[in-house]
């Protein structure tokens, strides 16, 4: 009985730790970029909108942050800080804005 309880407790803690450190991924279209605030407003499906922030640890694939434009479609992974601010851990441009 004690062994089963110990195994269950370990499994529960592992699942909890994985959920805590899981990345939150989203797709959307850039609606505005504020280079001074280092933020990007993104509109997604179902009227979802996000404001994401980047810093020197953010990985940007297939472009630089300076190359991103309003209208580009991106996929991004974020982590929320204690204040609920969404920090991009990775940004990937999936489509350039139509000219």
C-alpha cells in the first residue's frame, strides 16, 4: 500500500512540474509593434488577442524582431510572469504580410 501511494505521489508531482514549465503556444497575425516597449499585439482566432513582450533571451526564427511587420503571421511560445505579463520565449514568422 505504501509503495503504491509513493508511486502515485511521484507521478502526480511529475505531471504537476511538467504543467508548470510547459510552453503556451499560439498563432496569430501581428496588428501592431512597439519597438520602444518591446511589445507585439497579435490577433488570433475566435477574437483572441495578446500583447507579448520580448527581451534578449527571446529566440526569433526565420527573421529578426526588426524584420517583423504588421500583417505577418507568427507562432509564438510565451510564459507568464507573476503579474500576468506574457513574455515570448520563441517567435516564428509563418507568413509575411501581403504587399
